[in-house]
């Protein structure tokens, strides 16, 4: 490894620290990805042999550490303890990525199966290994495809059980969390608009279409098509921006 330049050496060390792989495996993945870390992670984690073998006894011990004393699930107190052990704030978006990996059905709880299967798929059977995965999960948020998956997952995850729509306050909190990562300049105007004009729960269609809108329509709305197939709420938002002088009407 001494023949590599410093930048490449640093990437090899970072790759090894996050994946727990050898320098030989790190070099192979990084060279195959033309030294792009994110692409190298994708290559590494797509190999079936790359996942660490997990010890089911250790998984059981981990689960029992966080399990609620009265119900066979991990609930708010257990998740708070898990966050403390991971040295992560419970409000950190990376905990949403953790829930996505575990395919959790509901916010602030993990079933035994979700927790055990999720950790197995991550190759994690100790809190130390779990901690090592956190930087990789932050990298996943920067991947366009994975961000979309996490964004769409969060609608079902955050809504109340038995409800089809997402409560407005919850939706606003989730948008502020997710778009802080994606840096959509209109997110605060959107949340204010909803509180001023809408004040109702958010449908799945509006939820998914807003990401498309934020991704494809520039913040000055110069390429916004009023005849496009946006949900009525997004069309109303555009009118709201114009009425309030946030955006100048084109043409």
C-alpha cells in the first residue's frame, strides 16, 4: 500500500474501517470503482461473501439488552438506549436509515424479527460492529437511488398505525429532516404553506410527488409546467409562492 498516493491510501483506510475488510479487498473494490468510495461500497456489499457472519447468540444478547421488559419488542426506551450505545442522537437522520435497513413497520419500535434480520443483513452482531456501520449509512443518504427508497419508506414508517395518510405535523418534521440532507431551498416555504392553507393530513401521492418536484423543478420554478400532472396541492403551492412574492411569475 506504500506505493499509493496519500489520497488513495486514505480511501483504503476509510474503506477498511467501515467495511472491516482487508487492504487487499479494499484495493480491489476501490480500483474496480475508479477510486469512488460510494461505488466501492456498492461493489463490496453486493458480494454475498462480503457480509460478516453473525453469531445468533450475540444477536439474541443484543436484542435482549434493548427489549421492553413487558412486550417482546424494542420500544422507545430500548431505542434510546441503543442510540446511547451507538453514540448517536435519537433525532439523527441516520436512525431513519437504521430503521430502513431493518424494514421497520413503525417509528420508534422494532419487532424481534425486524431487529434480528436487519442486523444479520448488515453483518452486525455487536454494538462495536453496529457503530462501524453508521458512517456507511450516512454515505447511503447521498446515493440518489437509496435516498429515494428511504424517503418513500419513511411515509409508511412515520404514519400512525391504521391510517392511510400522514399527520401534517409528522410530515412537516420528516420533510425538514429529509430535505436538510437534500438541501431543497423551498422546504420552509412548503411547510409554512401547508400550515397556512392546508392543515390536513398528507396523502402518499403528495408525499412521493413532492420529492419528484423538488428534484426536477428548479427553485425559481423556471421549468415548472402548470399543465403537468402534479397533485393539486403542489400547484396551489406554486400559486402561494407567486402570491407571496417568493417567486416572480414567468412570462
